[in-house]
C-alpha cells in the first residue's frame, strides 16, 4: 500500500482495517506517532491535512 508524508510529522498510510481499505492519518509528536484518524476517503483526509503538501514515499 502507499505512504505519503507531509510537514509537521504527518503521515498518511493506505491500510486494510477490518477487511476494508482506509487511510490512517498519524502525526509524530514528541518522538511518538499518534493516530489522528482513520479515513474512508481522501476527502476526509483533506479535512485534516493539506493534500497538496503530501509527498509519496
């Protein structure tokens, strides 16, 4: 699956959750990665982060 990174430690990862595809949005805070949300589509991710700043890794 894909992983995209953005500023401020943001990471968006395409994963499977309960046999459904979703996008996990996390942020590195103080050396630890915290889950911000599990999103079902890109629009939901766009409400949390600026999609134009994400870079695929």
